[in-house]
C-alpha cells in the first residue's frame, strides 16, 4: 500500500514537495485542517515564512494537533518548517517545540544572498556523491540536544558571505523528526524525500 504523506499547505513551497512525493509513488495530500492529518503516515512542513505559517497554524487550530501528530509520526521541516519544528527560534513566534534544536532565522542574510553548495549528508550521501543543497533565506541550526543527530554541516569553504558559519549544522534528525535548513524539493535529487519516506514507513 502506498504511503500517505501530507504537506502542510498554509503558505510556502508546498507544491514542490507534493510533486516530489507523487513522483516517488506516495499519496501526497495538502493539509490545512486538523482532520486532514488523520490517516497520514508522515507530514512535511515546507519552506516559506515561519512567522506567517505559525500564525496561520494557530488561527486554523493546527498547532496542538501537529504537536500530537509529531509524537507518533514522522515530520520533516525544510527551511521555515525546520524553524517551526524547533523548541527555540530566538524570537517570540508560534513553534511546535517538537525537536530539541535551537535555530537562527535568516542566518545567511537576505534572499539576494541565497546560495547552493554540495553537502556530505551522513544518512544518505557519500563523498563521491554529495547532496547539492539550495539555501534561500535559510535558518541555521545553532545547537542540538543530546538525542538529536547531526546529519550535515556547512563546508568550511562554502564560499558564502558569512565564512564564520562554515562548520555549522544545516540538517539534523531526532527519531522520526527531520530538519533541513535547505530546500531538497528544489533539486532533482530525491534522496531526502526517499529517506523521509523510510522514516514515515
């Protein structure tokens, strides 16, 4: 039976995730209401604007249902979604608080300072086949708790405008919860989506 994966569709780049999941054989559905979480094997929270997304989730009565869902199901947050999953974003905004990570919003600067870089991702890539990651107004994972596994760090020579951020965490996992600072849905490489589907299964 095909996996049923939801994509939170309140705001942001949810359509690209839906396309990637469908291409891999999952039943991908958009989620805007609490009842639409029923029957799902996992959920992706996409990139976008985390403050707006959090406020909409609050308005739609989704925050607590999402917290409950994340206690027993796989959730993957990309970019803004990673911020929503965190316990601390250094700012007063609605958060799910599911992952024991602290994030810094817009750590790399404005959208004009977006960049792409090859990453070695411990869970799915090799030095011979790194993951090409797209960073757009990306957050940074400042710190992780003792039960959180670091999956990828930014290369020291990533050639961005903030060389001091080389070596910082950009992907992490806590059980079936996954957070990436970047946007795998914007590349043809489907390894992250495949990995998340394994977590959801």
